C-alpha cells in the first residue's frame, strides 16, 4: 500500500487509469521531482530513475513493470497524493 496519505480523487484516478499502488511508490521513491502548480510536486521516472529502479528491483521485475512506468503522480504541499496519470508527452524542464 502507499506510504503517504491519498485523497479520494487520487483513489478514483488510480482505479480509472489502472495505475497500481506499487507504481506510485516507485514514482515517489525513484522518480524525479519537479515543482508543479500551487506548491504541488510532480513525480515521474526519468532515465536515471529507471536505471536506479532496475538495479534495486532486478531486471525481470523491471521488465514486467516497464510498460506501466510512464506515469506521473502529483503530491500536494500537505504531502497528500492528489492525482496520478499516464504520461503521453515529454515533461519539459523549466
């Protein structure tokens, strides 16, 4: 299960978008963190995060989960998971 508090909206989006809790945990543990709107933080896996995850989880586990890793998670300034989704575009660095 998730290591941070989750809003009802995030639970609904996880179900609707088929993003499993373990994927969200990987995003939070190994993902890159960018500032988002109104003080929120955006987490996603970049190349470096994917490499670290592959080392920790192992090659077989990584291959099994690789298709689901193009996701993002938004965490509020209060530390709650607000929403999750799938990345279809590259995230631009500011």
